[in-house]
C-alpha cells in the first residue's frame, strides 16, 4: 500500500514530507507539488523550478526492509526513475553520475536522497525535481524538459501519479546489488566516451569507465585510472 499527498505550493517537498508521515499508515508515503519555492539539490545546490510547469516529488520509504547499502539504494532509485522516463518518452535516457537524469543530452531530473529518523522510524527521503513543461531555462544551457526534448505535452497530475505508483512498486522488491550495479553502469551518461572533466580546477580529458559499489566513479585519465567521489570531479557537457 502507498499514499500520495498534494500541496498547491510548498518550500521543499523533502522538508514538508515529515508532516504527512503523521497521517500515513504505509511504508511508502509520497508528496508532490507543481510549485516548489525553495527546492534543494545534491550537496546544498539549489534546484529552481517554474511554477505550474514542473513536478517536485518526494517519497518517504521506511528503511526497515531495505537491505542494500545507501550507495546501492541511490543507484537503484536513479535507475528506476530513468526506466520510468525512458518508457514514458520512448527515448534514450541516461544517468549522469551520481543521479541526474539526462534526456537527449539535457538534464531533466535532479534527485536528492536523504536519510532521516522521523517518529522513531528511519526513512529514505527521495526527492526528485522533474522538468516537464518548462521551455525556457535562461542561462542554464545543460537543462531541458520532457517538452523541450520530446515535443510532447505531458499531463502533470497523471505523470505524478504514475511515477509514484511505479517507484513504489519497484522499491518493494529490490534486486541483488550486482544487478543494480550492472544496470546503473549500462545507462551511465558518457560511459566509454572521451569527455572533458574539471578536476582540482583544471580541465582534463578522460573516459568514464564505471561507478562502483562504494559510490565512486572510475575515470581513465592520461596518467591512469582514478576514482572520485561526488564534487571531486565535474563532467563538462
């Protein structure tokens, strides 16, 4: 059983979800809005959305039945959202390590996963900001939406409900770690392609080879293979 709540407007669905855990009686409780005013991204980044054009969605998942590590859980969540959008758009969708979703070269989803103890229970708080109908991104050249990348006008409410049901269903039966790792790496953005990276404020050419179970990204550079945690390296695209 899962539940999905709606707010006409809120600062951040990740921050507001705790209030709804008081009313819910499920291991999967979701909250969504189409007007999020203070969205947060990974590591303190700001996730800006245009009111009435995009979806801010958060799912609180009770951790009691989650047996995989936090890193693997993050990978799996990104993979499930990727799969959902690939089926929805009938297009090639990739995961930009660690968990941005890329559709035809543009970022359309940012994911923020936090772990919180609320009402004596531990939860994974999965937040996803999905650009759906927005057309103008000003100076953010790497951002896009489902509309800009496919030309399709999706129904916001229908998409939110379908995403919630799909994600809850997939999280009920999480596959083995190796299967998750294989699926994540299969859909890794710019994998095995020469790319430009910013490392310690310098630009270097390199090739993404794989992400591992420790949450690190392995890149083949001119001086050999190196692994990086998030924020230690920036992929320029």
